């Protein structure tokens, strides 16, 4: 073990408990306090030339470093956006499923807009209106066979348009 490692080990053995108690006055989480002590000793190890055991007790230097670490952490927390707990906002927010459904609806609406008016009307009556072939034929004023034919070709066109839009299923 080198002299620097022996000095660091001695610093830890002699001052870690006191540093931990000091840090716990400022933070409530024991794990965070241990992290601050570890960071303090790491900084001390990086600057071992600033610690001279012959010049007196290095505890005040370690306390200063610990205070600086705490200050740095506090400043970093102040720069981060804060999470706000608002249960009403969380409840009113759209769930992921709702978002996917909305996006799917938007894609289909865009694709339908690219179809011919006849194909679009047939799809709307059959799939969105929930009408039978006979009901759609009566509403559109065309024969039932034409509704079947338009539905077939409208769905094919809709698939093509969705593929052109980059939708792959």
C-alpha cells in the first residue's frame, strides 16, 4: 500500500463517522449522506497535497469539502425542473392507449381524405355508420352491388394510401 493510500485509509478511519454525522444534519437520506461522504473523500484523495497531517487536524478541510459537495448538489437540484404532483392533471391526461387511438384516428382521417368521394362515402357509411350493404345503398342512392364493389375497391385504395403514408401493419 502506497503512502497516499495509507493516508486516505487513515482519513477514512478517523473522520468518516464524524463527516457522516455532519452531513446528516443537512440531508435526511442516509444513502445520500454516504454518497456525500464518499465524494468528499474522493475529492480529498484527488487533492492529497492539500492535506498535510503534520500541519494539524485535517478535519476542518474535510468539513469544507463536504459543505462544498452539499452546496454543489443543492445548486444542481435547483437547476433541474421540479416534478409537480397534481392528481387532477394526471387523471385528466390522455392515457397511452387513448393517444394511440387518437393517432390512428388521425391517420385514417388523413388517408380517407385522399380517397375519391364515392369510396370515402362508402367506407363512412359501412364502417363508421355501421350500416348494412342494403342500408348504405339506400342512403347513398346506389344499388347494393355497387356498394359492395365500391367497398372492396375503397378498402384496397385505403391500404395503398396508408402504405404511401408509411403505415405498416
